């Protein structure tokens, strides 16, 4: 059976480089806490954890950004990653509301 890209994941060097693309937030340890481009909290230790509201994945935005390699990758809260291709239709994203992530209409 062929494994999907999500099951294979990325090597630790790529994960570390993509993590640094997430927004650091003053007052929070940037090694552990950052936000994605939609404003949702990410926890570094929750990479690929879909059971955590702070879980995150790596989205390949190459098609939209017209880039390849790490330049095309973005850290995203896992629900934002799942919604990535349909967000324009649903009009909802996960974003921070204080110290929690909530779904909001855009």
C-alpha cells in the first residue's frame, strides 16, 4: 500500500525550517508557540497531532505561490490545513481568540 505525503511527513530539518516561518508572538517562547498565517496558535511539539487544537501540519502552497521547495511550504494549524483548498467556499478559518483556537467566519 502506498503511503501518502501526510503519513510520510517531512524530515526534521524541513520541519524546523518551516516552523521558523510561523509568526512569533511577543511574550511567548518562539521555540514552542507561534501562530499560522490565519492567526491560529501552533505548538511546536504538536506537529502532525490532529487531536490537539494547537496541532499543525505543513501545507505545500507551491501551486498558489508559484514556488518550489521549502519556499512553498507553510506551517498551518491542522484544521486550517484541511480547509486550505476549500476555505474560500466555506468562509471559515481557525484563528486565535485569546489563548484558544476558535473557528471564525471570514
